[in-house]
């Protein structure tokens, strides 16, 4: 039993948009609603290629920069606020979690494994959605765009998530065996840069874009199948040899 325990993740950290819920199309619509009046709109394909994985701040900065326009801090804050309002209007119509995500998060939490979120979204975007889908009490730690200076693919957000998780473990460990669950190349790079291993889900990109991940799956339901008793990711650890200690 002790040997099995050593094979388990000490934390599982979920991305939010594109992993827990399919809100990327809503973010795209909210961005275009704000940017098109400025002549700065972009296609869905351009959003997927360039902007998906950015937080709101970096997405607006990129959109303005691509058109040779400067965006000061005051105007940037205004645009982020307006985009947030547009997004809230859209999610008020209801959102649906991806298959398997609620079951996986609840099983991990029940087994005593810390479950966290590391996202480039705003906390005000995340909390209403979690409440809406019945996962409001499931996540021990949530790191959002407002907590960091640099968005994914920079590793800052995952490094912060790991530190916060370790602070809540007694006694605090020297490192953390953790898995990130991601759907974008930027998210994978961020998690790898923080020393985590990554399960990538093809919700937003085809497998060839996610090849840096330790394991690529089409659905979180595939991960649920690896549970023998609902208590841990033992089989995944055994088959994939995921875990090394991250000292980030």
C-alpha cells in the first residue's frame, strides 16, 4: 500500500477554459464584441492559433500590437472589464462541463488528493461557472490571471499553484508530484516549465499540437477508466512513469 501511495500524484491541477467547460467560443465572442468596433477583430482560427491560452490582458495587448497600436494601462483595464462583462452575459445562459470532469474532480478530492485550477481566466469568470456546474467546493486552490504578472506559456502560474498547494500540506513537502491537465500548447509549456507532467485533452487542438504532453487523450473519460477503486491514479502512474518531484 505504501509503495502504491508513492506512485500517486500529490496534486492534480486543471486548466479551466477548454478542460472543465467549453467556454473558449464564449471568450472569442466576448473579445470580438469588444474589439470589432476598434477594427481589431479576428477570426476563430486566428483566435485558436494565437490568442487561446493568453489571459485577457495579453490577448488585448497582442491584438493592438498586431495593428501597430499602443494600449496604455488605463485603457487596457477598461477593455478587460468590458470583456468580462460581455463574458458574464454569455455564461448566464448556462454552460456544460466536459464529459468526465466532474466525476474525476470529485473522485480525486474524495481520495484526499488536492485538486486545483490554474487558469488565465479571471476569478470572476471562474467562480460563477463552478457554482453553475456544481463544483464550487471541489477545488482547494485556484490561481487566475489576477494572481500573476505573466500568463501562460510562462510557468509563473503553475509555479504559484504548486507553492500554494504545498503550503496546505502538513508537513510541507520539499517538492510535489503533480499532474497538470491542459488543452493548449501554451498551457503545456507553462506546466512543463514549472516541472509538472501533463495530460493533454484534445478538446481544443488535435493531438499533433499537444505532443509535448506526457499523455494525450480525447476525453477525461479515458482517465476515469484508469481508476480501480475511485481513489487514485495508480494505474496511470504505473503505466506512464509520470512522477518526479518538482521543487518549484
